[in-house]
């Protein structure tokens, strides 16, 4: 019945000559409509874009049958047309596609599960982060999703994760929304035409925002779910329109697979100096990885996810997913420019309905406004996505207590300790339900995406630091002079000056002092930074209050590390 209704509506839409009222006179005039030959031509173009199941082998291998049209590897303009035709988003005046994600404006961390199956069971770091779900529940949800998709259109992007050809993984992203497919096209690595002819995905994502789970039946926490099945090499996402779930599910897969190939997967950004020196920037979302790595004086490798192999550094992705809230053209010119280009997808950015101009300062929808764009949008990015072994590693923390030094030098042991600790503040809006900065410890600066025990990643990091003589730094991009509401967040120009001084070797011979609480070496001077800013205790109006806050945070470090101390050197 649905199919007959669809055919009837299609024929009516092609034959009906719509009319409109001509002003207040009430007279009708015919609008200009395509003639029959033009309609056939347009339908032919659509059929070229929407290749049939027979032409491409269909999606039966993923359990999907009786689909309507399969839009396979549509280019960016065609995905724009589809998203606008289906009212999934709006076109802003300078080119980006503006979309809203509904009540899910961030990741749903409590709704992610890993299938408990024999092949991977003994390797997974089970706990509150990696929660198990049965194979039966996974299969039932998969079947219901397939039933839901019958006689519906789907969008498919065949692409890759991993810029190094030695470690590149072919993936397939199947989405209900055209704009989610455009998101995937921006974020992952696009293959050449000949590479896609015989594309066989090693991992597949099926993303259906309008399909919801039944918690009491499916074993989920809510109607939203992100399920990873390493045995079937399949990810199921439903009940959320936040596109970041697609990106992070593939990151979780890479974090599971890469250590087995002696590659350290990292939640970090990376760039290269003009003389070929690579630097890594570790940190959770909101700590400044994207902002600080997008430096016009350095070549960007990638902004969020990388691997460190015997060949060097390589990007897992082919695009960037940057926070847009209160973006400054002065402090972040490269990223700001992406809000004025065709191809960028802007999530939950406010736009004037009349003139279609953006308001990047508006937080009425969320603090976690996002922009997804291809890495070629950054003028000084390398499209190869690779670099040499790093000379410097920078750990970024957004300290909500306002007590950690803005910059400090770490020993190799301290680097491993802070890597395991992963202290930062969960910034408002990054995850659902978080409305203000909250102190958090996230192992490896990315525990939500680490299926294996953090020990595996820390051991690989220690080996790499020792093997290549890497220098490590800890930089606080959070508050100084007090917590939020009392102190101020460290200004981006000062943070950039500290980063540049560390990477350019200008702090090698600077006098340092040992922080009495955290034990790190703090430079007493730094080019372009006021000396007073480098002493966090001196920036507080009440030194006693600083001492109390620093002791409180130190105790939190100690308590958190008890979770790992028995299994680490």
C-alpha cells in the first residue's frame, strides 16, 4: 500500500501544474514548470545519483532489504540539494548548511554499549564507560532498524579511516539524513573513484536518528543507543541527531584495532613546523586542540584523532569538527573562515531567519555549537594527513579549579601519569546534561572512546617517548585567579605564545621553579606572557583559598590514580 501511494504521489507531482494567486486581485496565473522532456532529464540525473541496488550490489550484506532509493557517494552539492529538499537544514548567506540536532546537542555517553561476545570479551575494559549489551539485543535492534528502513531512501558514503596506507581502514556510513551523509563525507577520508569501485568496508555504521529503542525490551538506558559490535564489524546508532556519534564510533573502533598493530591511537591534534618538526596536542573536547593546532605558521595534520606508528604520525580523519561558540576571527581566523564557505555543516548555530546571517555568540540552543568541514578548508593543512615522529607533546587541560600552572615541563614519568589521569573540565554542552564546567578525569584524554584498558595506551606512549626523546608539556587553557565566576579563563593569545615558545625551543634555558603541589617545572618567564600569569598562586586575591583549592585537586588526582596504580609501574 505504501509503495502504491508513493507511485501515485510521484505521478501527481509530475503532472500537476501548480498555480498561485496573482496579488490581491484573486486572478490565477500558471507558474513556470518543466516540460515533460525536462522532467525526464531531471529524473535521469536523479537516477545517476541514486544508483540501483543491482548496480552496486545493494546493502543486503548489511541486513537491509526492500529499500527505496540508495543515494550512493553523492558529492557535496547533491547532498546539499537533498538536505534542503527534505527540510533537514537551511542555507546560510555565505554557504554553510545550518542544521539543528534537537534535544541531543552533544554525545549521549550513557547510551553507548559494546556487544559482549566471545571474540573481544577478554580484551574490553568493561565498566561504566564500556557497558555490555547482549548479542541477542543487538541482533533484534538490527532487525527492527532494517524493517524501519523498508521503502525508505538511504544515503551511503564509502570512505576510509587512517591516512597512512599501511593502516587505512575502509568504512561505510549508511544514514537516514542527507546532512549526516555530508557530515561523514567531510569528516572521513574520501577515496579516489577507482578505489571505490571495489570498496569492501571493514566496518559499517548504520545511523537512523528517527528510530528509537525500547529500553525495557532492548536492554538500553533510553531510546537513544550507540552499539558497537566488533565481531560483526557493525555500529548501530539511533534516537539521536547529533552527528558526532558517527565520528566517535569509528574512533572507538580504531582505538580497539590499532594497538594490536603496534600503533598508539590518540585523542589529539597534530601539526608540523616549517622545518618538519611535528607536535601533538592532547585534550578532551573544549580544551583547545582544534584552536591551537590551527596555526597559520604551522601545517595542520589533523585536529582530533591520530595514530602513532613506526612510520610516524597519521590522521585518522579527513576533516575537522570544531566548536563554533563565540569563535573569534582575530584569535581563530582559519576556523572562523570555515563559517563562510560552501560545504561546511554547522550544528545548532543560530541563524537569522530573514537574512540568513549567523550569530556565533548565541548560546540559546547549546554551548556545544559545532562545525564540520573538510580539512582542505584550512589553507595550511596537509592533505596527505601524515607527519614524522613528534619532538613535542602538549597535554591540554581546562582546569576548573583555577590552580594549575598555565604551562609546565613534564618528565617522561609525569607525562605518563598525566596521560593516564587525563584531568580536565567537562565543558558545558559537550555532553548531554552538562550545563557548567565540571572537573573530570578521563584516562588517555579520551576514556569514552577507549575500549581497551588505559594501561595498553600508556605503555605504547611511554615506549614512543623513550624511543624518540620527546619533550612533554602541560598547558592549562582553563581558569586562573580562581574557579569560573571568580577567576578568568587564560586568554587564547597568551596560550598561543606559551605553545609557540615551547615548540620553538625558547623555554629550553629559562629558569624554572618546582610547583610545590603538582611537582612540575614551571618557567618563570615566557616570551609574550606576563610573568604574573605564570604563577597561579600569585594570581589569586586570597592565597589561602588557592592553597585549599590546590590541595583539594591534588587529593582528587591521588584518589583517581588508585584505579590504575596496581597495574602500572
